[in-house]
C-alpha cells in the first residue's frame, strides 16, 4: 500500500499453465464432513486408507489429497473425499481423470 499498488495487484502476475495430468488410481474415502469435524475426519480417514495400502501392499506414487466435490456448504457438511494415489488398480480404487 505504501508503494501505491492495489493489495490484490499480484493477481495480474500469476503464471497459469494448462497441463495434462495422467489418470491417477486413488484409494479414497468420500463422506459428508462438518467443518468443525474436518481435522478428526482427516486423521481417521487417512489412517484407514494407509492401513488398506499397507494391507494390500500398494505403492503410493503421489502425495495424499483432499477433494471437495460440492461447490457450496450445506447443512449436511462438505462433500469431501480423502485420497491417496497408488500405482496399482485393485478393488476399492477409483480413477481420477481430468479429461
């Protein structure tokens, strides 16, 4: 502000690139989660997912992620998917494809 620039002026300098992302195989849990319960559900769901990965001897190939499927809050909570990408396709995995 002292420099006379708008606070949000950095938005005009964001480098945006369109890239292709290969299909990911996810081990995931999707559920409605209340905002105040997100931290507890994060721990619970990722622990469950990691136990499945260990039990099935799967190979993790990218960092864990949280996907939000709804575009707005509802009284039922946020439509949330906790997921870990793996190399193998087994029962219980789903493909995430951005095409």
